[in-house]
């Protein structure tokens, strides 16, 4: 039976996430905050770009 490498990689990542949460919850919270800030910044940049396009691309 062949082992699906993608499934194994997902299990390894999940195990690592649980390890970080259990061993250092404050650091895990910092990682989550950094992730959400990155998503927020990306959404703002996309919104700014769409506004720029809607305004005709004028600088």
C-alpha cells in the first residue's frame, strides 16, 4: 500500500502546530496575530488596487 505524501505532510504540520501551542501558547498567539495582520494587509492592498482601477488607473 502506497503512502500518500501529501497526507503525511499534513499530519506532520498539524503535529507541529499542536506542539507549538502546547509548549509555548504565547508564541503561538503571536504567530496567529502575525498571520492575521498579513491577511489584513493583503486585503487592504487588494482594496486599494481595485479602487485605483475603478478610478481609471490615475496616479
